[in-house]
C-alpha cells in the first residue's frame, strides 16, 4: 500500500517534526512570574500579573469568556464560543505557546520577566 | 459542462460535504487546537486522481464555502484558515500527483501536512501570535496516521478501479446497468 517513496516521505516528516519539536522544547521558558497578555481583535485588553489566583472576565467578539490564573499558569476557564477549543486547550505555562479562541478572536500569551534581566542570567 | 461531468462532480461535492459533517459530529478530545482527521480530503484526492486538479480545486472551494454557510462561519477567521489550508492541501496534492512520486497514501499525508501548514500560517497572520507555530510539529506528526486513514479508501478505490471517470466515455456493452447508459 505504501511504496518506497511514501515511506521516505513519512520518515522525512517524522525527522522534521521531531527536530522542530526538540528545538521548541529545549528553548521553552516556563516563568514563575511574568505578565499574562490578553488580546481581542489585535487590541491588548489586559496585562495581568502571573501570580496568585485570579479570575477575569472579558468580552470577546463572539461572547464573554473568563481567564483564570493559578500556580503560574493561565487558562480560559469558560467561554461561550461553540467549539470550546480554547477551554479544552487547558493550562498554558510557557512563553512559546498561546491560547487562541478563534470565534472570540482572542489570544492569551505569557510574557516572562527575562526580557528585563536576561543579561544577568 | 457535460451533464455526466456535472453529475459526477456534484456527487463528489456531496461526499466531501457529508464527510465534513461526520467529522464535525466526532468528539474532539485533542489538546492541540485545529487537529482534525481531515475526512473531506478523501473526496478531494479522489477527484485529483480520477478527474483532474482543476475540478478538485472547484470541489474543495465549494465544500469550504458550503460548510461555512451551513455552520455559520462564513468570512470569520476559521473560514479564512480553512480556505488557506484547503488551497495549500489541494496545491501540494495535485502538484505531486502529476509528478507520480507518491502513491495515494503519500499524497494524502502530504495534503494533510500542507493543510496544517496553511492553517498555521493563516492563523499566525490573523491572530498575530507566533504561538501557533508551537503546535505545528504535533500537527505534522498527527498528519501521518490521519493522512493514512483518509488515504486508505482512496487507495482501494483507485487501485481496484471502483470509480472510473473517462472524459470521452461512450456506451460499452459491459455497461448493462440501465441507470448509467447514455
């Protein structure tokens, strides 16, 4: 069913995917403290410090959603969007990734503090 | 457009639509946003292999348009992301189908990979966050089993000649099914 070239393609894809995954995971930064940036339609709605426990409500393009911060992690706790991908995505704890809610056009990212003290590290 | 071609393409579009609907019914327990099996790609690849690339593009675009109208996502970011992914998947599959490099399974995997690349680029441009690229390696890895899954029916249909379409088809004696006689 799979010819030789199909198998080469699969092997090449695995190498590319695992290689880029290794690069991403080796450079991942999970800051203890930092800032959570919430954007809706490319507008910065809020910059919340990544500390303690906090619940914040936002108005997205589709409807309201709730952002929860706990243990240096952030997630969309609730949203009214139909697909619920953003809620299922769960907790975000690093600066490489982001939580995206397409119907709400919302993006949540973590900014670490090493932008300031990167030299001293 | 000949009636026969119109009917065949309509049937393939209906298959693509129903596969998109079935996919929407399946539970999505994946932690990676945008991860899907890509069932409608089956109809697109079948069209490329049996009829032609131009017709496959037509079906792909009409499918994305119809699905967006049915699910109410027309002109929203998810529509634009689907569109970019769909066009890139079609382009990669029809380009490599012409080269005769890969079999149906390889083409299906390639289509899935380029669908994900297109979606990620569109999401990056629309949402303005490089965080979307974080998921791309996972999506490429998932493309392999999902591409094989959607490619197997195409492989069976294509290699066993279960679905034939000839541009210059005329009446043959072996066509004793009265429903397909001209």
